[in-house]
């Protein structure tokens, strides 16, 4: 047998395996790129907010009361939604209601109210979505809260389905 043939066969086999390995690596890289793009697109879709003000995603670090939570330690006041203060009748129940819907450590999305970007006592005013629940809406549709009608003219969300009935 020719010595170049003896050497050529293993080299050919290595070349074939190398080509297969390279094709698998390229496919894996392409799959990872597609997966990363999908994750990025999904994240953007999940955290889309209305308007032009801040849109934040973070972790619930505190439930202050029935209409204020902290996301990444930033205080968020529910736009258009109001609950009794903790020292008033129903205040503790309103807080417990929000805690059940959105326990500490949950991921939340905050859509800041375009018309109230100056905040309220250092808090961002916005709609908070947690566990796919609009907490503002849940509060006003429960027995624990109500629409703050005095803000209907100064809130981006006054025409939202959950607030529109009271802001007409």
C-alpha cells in the first residue's frame, strides 16, 4: 500500500470530522444568537409601557401600604389608585391585599405616569404590574381602594379601562 494513501485516509477522516464539528459549532452559535434575540425581544415586549416616561422593571423590596410599594428600593405610588392609610380603617387590609398579589421578591414593571413625572413626596407615580396583575386596577376593583378622582385630569391613565369608569 502506498504510504501517502495510508496517511491520506486518516487525514481525510479527520477533515470530515473537523467539518462536521465546525458545522455543529456554527449551528450552535446561530441557535444561541437566535435564543438571545428571542429573550431580548420577549423582555422588551414584557416591559413595554405606554407614553414616554420611565419604564422600570425590578424586584418588589417593600410593600409600604395599600397604594405604595418599593421596586429596587425606589418608592412607587400607584397612579389614580388610593387606599386608606395604615392607621385608618381598611389600611392594613389594603396592604395585605397587595402583599398577597405581589409578595416581596416578585418582579414588577412600573409604567411612570407621563403627566406626573415630578412624583409625589419623592415617589414615582405610575402603574405597577406584578405577576401579570395591574395592581392599580386590582386595588380599585377591590373593596380596599378607590380611584383618586382629583387626579383624573392630570393622569395619563385616566382613560384606561380600569380608571375610565370613575374619571368620566
